[in-house]
C-alpha cells in the first residue's frame, strides 16, 4: 500500500481513547492519577444499622439512648373511670414495674424502645400462666421472623436463639397474643416498621468515613500525603528502583510509629507535599453537617448533642422541652396505648386506659405551674370543674362556685 495512503488514513482515523494508569513514568519522575469512584454505602438492614449506626457512630448512639431512656423515665398512670378498669390498670402497671427477674421496668422499656429505633420494630413477649401474664421480655428484632397467613396478617412469630427456632403463637385458651409488636411507620410494609437509620444511613456513613479519615491522618503524623519526584539524569526510575523505593517508604516512614521521622533523599529525588488540607476540604464542617442530619432523623435538637451550627432554639431549656414535647411524649403515648390494648383482655377489661403521667415530669414544671395558676384563677369554674380540667377526681362538695372569686369579678 502506498505510504501516502497510509498517512491519509492515519490523519482521518478516530483517535483511540487513552486508558488511565495509576502510575506514569516520565523523564522527570512520576505522578499519581486519582479518579472519582462510586461511593460505597452500608447495607440497609437491621444488622448494619446496629453495627454501623448504633455501635460505631457516637451521634446516633446518643440519639437512640437519649430517646429510649427518656421514654423509659416517663411514668404511666391509669385514666380509667370504672373501678374494674382501674384495678386491672393497676395490676398491669405492677407487672410493668417488675416485668421479670433480670430487669426492672425502666430497663425493659429502654430496651424495647432502643430496638424499635434501631430496627424499626420492637417486640415484647408475655409469659402466660393460666391466661394471666406473669413476665414480660423484650425480644431482639434481628432474631424475629413474622409468620403471616394467606391474607398477609401476622399469626405467629419465630424467634431464633442458640441455633433453635421457637414458634410463638396464641393458643386456643390464651386471651392475648404472646407478642406485642411496636413499630415505626413504613410506606414499604404493612407488618414491619422502618428505622430512622434508613433515612440517615448515608449521613451515618459519611460521619463514620470522616472519622476513619481523621484517624488515618493522625496515623500519618497529621500531615497530608505528598509525591516523590525524580529529577535526575538518564530518564525515569527503573521498575526495580521504583519497587524498592516504594517498599522502603512503606516500611520506614508509614504508620504512627514513624511520625515525624526525617526523610532521607538521594539520587535526584525531591519531596513535594500536596496542598490539600483538612481546612481546605471543610472536613470538620462535613462531619457536623452529617451529625445534624442524624439528629434530625431521630428528632433530637442538635443543641442537646453539642453539635455547633444553625441552632433554632434560644437556650438549652427550650430545646429540651421541644425534645420532650415532639419526640419523647408522642412515643411514650404510643407505647402506653399499645400496652393497654394488648394486655386488657388478659385482665378481663376492654381497655386499660394507660397514659403518661406528665405531672410527674420535672421538665414540664413551668408549664404545669402556669396551667394550675390559670385554672385556679378562673372564677367561672367550680372546684370540681377545675379538678376535672387538671385530671383529678371530683369532691362531694365541689360543685359550688367560690364566693370570694365571684366578689372579685363583680
């Protein structure tokens, strides 16, 4: 083929896409080529949430334990009007105060709520003797499998322990199901809940990765990496020289034990530190942003966790009241309602009418004092009407208006 034809084809030929390599040898040395890789996220299941979210992330751990301990500290009371329901409610509350031989009532509720926050599901098992519950135990949701019927509704629960699977199912003579299921709302399932970790899983991964990056930076003497440039004569380094230099750097200068060790260079080698720094990368702010997202998913004000940033509360006390009002008490009411509906048939009533006793909470003392003062100064209400508003039973002679207050109005 004529040479001019070859040159013509070469001029109009489509250029080949170059393949990037990790190391490129040149006459003046070498450089490293870094490309953006696809991020790796933790799997979205209960085991990963417990391992990467709860056990490995301090912000998520604090959020879960703050909510669980706060809900466990909320005392429950009976709101029943009938004597039979009141006696049944008191029996249920006595069982909750002493649920089993290994746990107190607060420990049981704390474990139940913590499991629900981590996996989205909380399971409470009742031990029945002659149809009456005598013990309560919190089950690990990671070991529970829900058995459904043809319509998709739960009929039994399989619990795996020590390699054995135990089938928990309501017997013909049992007044209640052996398991109470407390779950978070999920748009993906009718029988299983969705954990808050599902909404903040990427923030947890970013926070954990930033912590690992900081640890690696400390192990490297808290300095960014750099590059060795060969400026000697005779071209670049040979493959044997490059391999020997790389091995020497890893053995003699890497790791925390070699932090600050001087680097000895020879033969035309020159050290050039990279210009990237934690400040340039906004590393600390990235961790704070991820921490705020985790706190947002759990409903904990960042101010209570010591996270700096856009705090919307004027003081710590206001943030604490918002935490109790918007996160703790709604969860405590849900638990009280589920517990009352579940145990009611075992005590021979339709509903135990359990509710949180907010009067016993110190955090609500200012609001409670202001409400009592407002109700007490209402002259148009009788004593029994005031007691009803405040949740107290009426008195035999409390249906008359107080004359001293009426005189002040007139």
